[in-house]
C-alpha cells in the first residue's frame, strides 16, 4: 500500500471562482501550483485530487462537462511536468447530505480503496476547513491548510479553533516541502 497526497482542486491548484468553474476557459492556475506539482512528480506518493463540485448538482454544468474540466486541468499539469494519479469528484450539493462531499471522508475512502492507499502515511492539502475535517475523519497522517484560495479567511474563522492544531502554509510548494521533510 502506498501513501498519498490528497489535494483539493479549487483554491489549491486552480483559482476559486465566485460563480464556479463552468468551463475550461474559467481555469486559472494559482501562481506556483504547476511548479510545485512538477517538483513533486517524482515523489513516492500517489497524488490524488479530491474535489467538491456542487456546480454539477446545481445543474449549472453536466457531469460530462465537470469531467472535461478535470481532464483539462490534468492535461495542463502533465504538460508542465507534473503528475496527478487520479481525480475523485463529488457532484452533489450540500443539501444532498452525501458521504462523498467534504467534510465527509467519502472521497478519500473511495480513493484509498480504488488505489490501495495507506491513509496512515498520507497527507491532505486543502484551502478550507472542510478539507481538513475530511482528512482527519479519513485518518490521514496530517491535513494541511494553505492560504491560497479561501485558506487565509478560513484559518481565522471561529470554527478553526475547534480543529486545532492547524498546520498552515502560504502555498502548495511550502506544503510539499513540509511533507517531503516529514517523509524522509
């Protein structure tokens, strides 16, 4: 069983959009994300994207369109020398109360089962407290909040006090550096 690094998509790899990512034209990579992914491409970790995409459940785009956006993001990452081993996506809205929408751990558990991952040696990097809660509920070794996306505002919410200690970095590159040092 291999360890993994679970990454949220919007706010960690690509910029969040107020009205959701609805097409490939809406995809803007967070500065430094592609170079960070390139630096981690040869790591022993499986790199897995786990992403809530309620834009599908809300009927704003189709599941096929959501998958095409994910494929586009992966193509850009690969062309930049990075690697993503799999994407797991929740298409539901918060009102669906599914077990795959973060903060529930379902996406992580699906990935662990499908890819034979060792969660106790895995990490999660996200820009929202819901990411951190999902990682902890799934039993990953450590969940890291980054200040890109919504991370800077999420870390100062009153709810953040309930999930201390909270490991926080400014960027995906810093989070990867931290994970690399711990993994040596």
